[in-house]
C-alpha cells in the first residue's frame, strides 16, 4: 500500500496537474531558481584558468546537492506524515513535467502563422533557439514540430524515466542537468570549456530516454515501418539524442525536418531528416499532439507497472 501512496499517487497527481494546468505564469517555478543559481556560479567561475575543471565541479556539485537535499527532504516529510510527503512529491512531479505548455505553444504557433507570418515568427521564437526573423511559413511549422518532438523526450519521458529509477530526487536532479545544459552547454567561445561537462552529462542521462521516446511514438502511432526511417535518419542530427524523437515524428508525418537555420547570427546547415518536403498542415500538428499525449500515457503506465513489479520482487526477496 505504501508504494502506491509514495510512488504511484504522486505520479498520477503530478502528471494530471501538468496535463490540466501546464506551467501557469503566475506560479513560481523551481527551474527559475535553478537558472539563477547556474547564472551566479557561471559569472563567478567562468573566467581565467581551469574553466573545464571548475565547470565540471560546479555541475557535479549542483546535481549531487539537488538529489541529496530532495532525498533528505522527502524522507523527512514522509516520517512526519506519509500524505505530507506524497503532497510535496506530487507538486515536484508537476513542476518537473513540461508537456502541456509546449503543446499549447505549438498550437498557438500554427494558429498564429495562419493569421500572419509575423505573428508566427513571434510565437515560435518563444520555444526555439534559432533566429526566427527570416523564417517562412513552412520553416516556422517545422521548427515548432521539431521542438515538440524534442520536448516530449526532454520535458516528459526523460523526467518520468528517472522518476521510475530514482524517484522524486532523481527526477529533480534530471531537471537540474537539463537546465545546466540549456544554459551553459553550448560550444561557443564563452561556454565550450566551462559547460563541457554539463553537455556531456546531459547526453548521458538522455541516451536511453530519447530512444525510448522514439520507440513509444512509433508504437502509439501504429506505423511500425517508421523504425527503419529512424534507423536511417536518427544520426543525422548534431545531438546524439535529439535525432531519435525528431526522426520518429518526421517518419510518422512523412515529412522533412532539419535544413539550414541561423543560430546566434551564424548559419548552421543541419542535415535533413526525411526526404519528403511536404507542406505541413493543421492536421499534421493535431497528429503530432495526439502522438505526444498517447506517448505520455504509455510512459506513465510503464512507470506504474515497473514500480509494482519492483515492489513485488523486493517483498519476495526480503
């Protein structure tokens, strides 16, 4: 019974809350706190000599502290009252998932670009890192769907995967890793040494989740032939992980992702994923969102099943 209260109940409450609420702007978010800590540390440490070492120690320390403090805090709350720990765990799960917000942004981007090209550029600039000022309608829609597929992995499946293995502390530690990578994991002059370890750690912790994401996307779509498409195109991406969910969605929609884009004032000629440059439609957006919803649900069932089986095995052994 305890495992249902401490593991399954927070998962269902937190996931349901994310599906309903997303990330309300009026609600303070712990990831903003992570960002402020990372910015402070980067300003203090990212200069002079031994930047790679300082960046490595800084990243590892933040990840370890996030896991350790969360573990002790939840343990303390559970000892006060099991339902108090469950409540706080549910809130943390809610904060760690980012499915609803991205889906809403993608919907709004497609609606905006149908109204005007400028509105579409403004909306998509909120969810992508590339320069959107010169994007055409097709490029705007492509950017939105690429981001949606990546976010399914980074924002939902990966946090749930680490929740499955290491509970709430592992889930929150993953979000710290993801935030470190998004802030200092760039290969430019400023961050290439200091953020090197942050980027590498992010690659490692997303290795299995990214591939699991693409697998589940194909399963829920029912288009098993897309597996061969993923094998062909998943390694076209510069990231060792992002190519998998992107290739899965491109294969399901029978469209083309990738191509040249402008990042930080420079043209980056990304390889194409897929060879069918079809015009993306509202129906493609609806299909992509449906794939996201069903993949999330499948992952939640997987976490619940894994937790129940693991607890049964522990009881048999001990």
